[in-house]
């Protein structure tokens, strides 16, 4: 078996789409296993920018099977719009398969998400208001509508009525909203079912058969480890598990299907929304990094909070995911800084020092980053194709990350283009050793 999980090792937005896209041309399938259209992956291919939200990044490669797993929550309207947009750009989407067991984001989920955030006021989580949380809540409460329900009018209507009944009081302010009309909702979603039917499948069986044939399968995570609902900075987290362990549940495969786990991290740190961020910057350097890195959300357009690389959080992510390799993106954004700082520890409100990520929320919220200063570099990295091309200070910076995290760096991003990457010897060995050998020429 040849399963490679790609996960975010920070608070999301690390560049997972680019990394997945690069590996996808060497693999046979790409599977999204959690999250919804609160995620956004931006890929630049042949100078053209592609923005994906629900569809796996492998869709840009002919012959690659793309799967939306059962662990994903799907807004069918958004998915159809995304499919139509890709078709309009002459992209073949016939290889997309959608799990019949994936849950659907319904109109009432969108309304409840926005209303819930508004009620929290200054305590807002910072959700994308895409209905993700309410949909997962219904899934846990066994009130969810699944993709397969779009193919049976009687069951669909019955399940919508059952799901809306306990929400009657919460939905009262929206009782005149046309999106909540039962007849219209059923008709609209039956239409979605007709549009999507050709893509709906038993994706767990499909993946099992591929893995049995020694195919290479990439499991693509959304968001990042620090946004995990169990292990992240709760309650300022997403509503699913963006960790490698969730790939099995969210795709319907067993743990022995996973051979490698790659964690993606920027050369600095960003975060969208509320929540603790010990290494956050609030000065001109923050603005410069945001501008140069294009740090605005793919899905929301919101400016991302920026800060120095947080090695404490990165070590924590490496442990949670048992990372076998790291991909460091956007190293080029740091070019031109005379010095660079790195968070190597935290200091609590009472002066206590923390080398490990604090488990207690109160401690974390008052923690300050302990920063180590290292030399910067002025050279443009965009043309670098090997480690030997990098300025010494940039190479030393990467070595510091490897030493602190204890995980080899497999891939380094030195520009927005998909060709602007450096594969390390560790990356080549890891990739080929995983069985991801459909096309080795690009290595």
C-alpha cells in the first residue's frame, strides 16, 4: 500500500494545495478527508492561478482520481458552482468521486452559523460562516442529511423535516427566509442530486481497491493541526480533525493504508480569526510579511495575522501527526530581512518557561513567545533549484528548523509557481520510498 497524508502543521493556509498538487502528478488519487468549503487551496500552474475549495488539488492532473471523502461536509450549491467553473476553463472533472456518506451543509446551517457568531460578539470564534460547525453538529446528533439522500425524494423530505424541528426556535428570526421553504428546499436539493449523481460512489471501496493494487493515494487535509477540534487552541478551532489520524476515518480506510505523513509549514506563521498566537507581530514587519506573502484568505479574503515561525507549536504538530517529513513554504517571503526571529519557547504570565505546547487554555492565552534571532539574507530565492543555491543564512535557517523539530525537510517553496520548489535528498528518498512513483521525471 502507498498512502501519503498531507496535513497543515500550523493554523492552516500553509500551502498544502501546492504541495498536494506537486505530489499528485506522481500519484493515482487525491482524497479530501475533512472540512468543507471553509478551506481554500490556491495553486499556480503554468502562470495560471486556480482556487479550489471542496475539490481535491489533484483535479489539475488528467488521470488522477479525485475523491471527496465521507468526512467532508459539502455545500452542494458551492460544489456545483466549483465544478461548473472548472469545466468553463476546459478542465476535465469526470474523475471526481463523492462519498455517498458525506454530509450536506443545508440552508439552515448557513443561517445558524452567522447568527451564532453574531451572538458571541467580542467572543466570536472567527468562523467563515459557511455552515460547517452546525453541519458537523447535526452529524453528531444524527440529524444530518447525506449525499445519498439527494437521490431519494421521500427520504430527503423526511430527513429535512426531522432536522429542522429541534431548530424551530433558533430559526424563528429567519421564518420568512425563502431558503427555508420546505418544498423549495427539497426541489432544489433533488436538482443538486441529479447534477451530482454521476460522481456519487462508494469511495471507501474504491480507495481500498486502489490501495490493494499498490496505487499511490494522497490524503489531503484542510486547515491545520492547531485548529483541530480536539488538540488545537479550543474553542478557536475548526469543527473537524485536520490531523493525519483522521484521514482513515474521513476516507474510510484502515491505519495500515498510511505509509508517510507530510506536514506543511510556512517559513513564518499566520493565523486567521480569533485565538491565541504567541509569536504574532503587530508592527511594520507584520505588514511587510502580509504584503509580500499575499496573506489574505483564499475563501474569505480576510487579512491573516502574521508572526515569526513558532517552533513550539510546530513540534507539537509534528508529535500529533507523527510527521515523517516537512514541507517548508514561502521561504522567499523572508528575503530582504536583515535579521529573522524564531519562537523557541514560551514564557507564561508568572514567568514559567515552556518548551512544550501548554495543555491548559489559560496558560496558553497569556503565553509570550521567547524569540531567538538569526541572520537574514537579501538574495532573491526565486531561481534556486537546490539547497546549494540558497544563501548560507537561508540554509542555516532550514537546518535550525530540522534540528528543533526532529523531522527532515523534504520540500522547500521559494516562490508562488509550482516549479519554484527545491526537493531535498530526504524528499526524493521519502517520496520514492512511499511508492509514489507514477511519474518520477519531475523529481
